[in-house]
C-alpha cells in the first residue's frame, strides 16, 4: 500500500498511551484495520486500552481519502453513553481533548478508550445480548443532537453536518441512495441483480420518501450493527464499538441494520429491550422493515459497482426477498 511507512508504529502508540494515561505499555499489538484507522490493544497497569490511530490519507484507498475519523465526535458519543450507564467503553482521550503536547507532533489523529471485554458476536448473538442491545439503542437514540446526517468532529456536542433530512440521509451512505437520490429505480443495479423484485420495490417509493420529510424523527444512530461491532461475554452484551459511521438519521435504521446481519426473528429480542410500549414497538418494527429495503438496495449497489462481491449481493437479495412482504404489508 502506498505510504505504508508513514503509518504509526509501536513506539508512537506507546507515546500516545503514556500521554493519555501516564502509563507505559507492557505489551501492545495491532488488532484490526479499517479504511481510516488502525486499532491497537495496549496492555498496561490500568488497562487494557484500545488505541485508534488515523491511517494517513496517502496510505488509504482512494475512495476513502476524504473520510474523516471523527474521533472527537466518537469521544462525545462514548461520554454520553458512559453517563447513561449502558455497556460501552469509556473514552479516555483524543488528540482534540488532550490538554498536553500532542505525542505524535500533529502527524496522526488518535483516540484512547478502555478495552471492551468479551468477544465479537460474529454471525450469531444470544437472545439476552440482543435484548441488551435494544436497551443500548434506546439510550443512544435518546442522546441530544442537532442537525442531520454525518457528524461534525466536535467533542462538546453531537451535531450533524447537514441542515435538512434528505441531505442527512444521503450524507451517511454513498451518494446514490434510492429513493432519496431522486433517480428512477430502473437505473439501479437491482434491475439486473433481481429483476423479479423490481415492481414490488417500486411500489414502496411513496412510503419510503416520507422518511425525508421534516416530521420524521431523526436520532443519533450507529448505522452498522454487524457482528464485529457487538461484543458479548457470558451471553450478555458488553459493549458496542466503532462509531465511525454514526449519523443522525431515522433511528429505525439501526433496527434495520441489526435485522440485515442477524435476521428478523432475533430482531424481536432487540425490540423487546428497546421499549415496553407495544404500540411504539410496532411502529419501530414497521419502520425498520421499510428502511431495510433502502439498506439492502444500498448494499446491492455497493457490492455491484463500488466493491464488487457476488456472494454478498446474493445474500442481500435473499434478505430483500424475505423483507419485501413485511415492508409492503406495513404500507400506510
């Protein structure tokens, strides 16, 4: 990868931990790499800690060079969740919130949090952990926010980059998000991937476009609740990680995201934890079933034209086939 030598090394991460905690690492190692960040586990006296360090722009794939790390905004999210006492790692410091000299001399953005115990859920999640997630999401969706869409990188408030609902929806996903992008469905890759579903999807356009209207509730949402981001221990949820794609969008997108990865049956446990109000639960379920169509179309587009993956497209079409009857039945 071009520019790989410019990425943060172990001594740099050790300096970050010392600046943030006053401790010197006993051990540290890379545990994961995304499109904009490298994640490290650092063992120290008061740890373990998780350290996220920005991948320099020149070392990223071209399509991700403009993606912000929003570590300051992630810090604000974790502070809100910690105050609400839901399972989430405590944020210790970021470059934006650190009072002292920057240990990287301004070369990298960075963030230090507590380590999340447990293991990633993977492809399945226990029912009790799914119920825990429902309570977690109810808290997340209740945090005070301003604006819409992707988050500005602020440590003192949660504010979207956009001023209207439609722009907020488009800012989180790739610019082409049917039906909010206004284009005909016949120009979408689903035309060739699953032509037998086209007429049913088209019939949902009016119901779906209501989500961009001002009366629709928007809330801070994680938006990517896959099994790598949900940590479980002894059958219970211990934390949710990676808020890099957090956005202020209709909160049912989080329910839809969970359903996409874990199925509608397990989603019932999430809804049970989310609210005890049966009417409200039915509303969130109906919204999630409709917005799951939008999510599935976005993933078909992504894995057809942006990051081609025939297997993922096939799995998404199967999910869409299961979801469309539910979404159509929920039309007003």
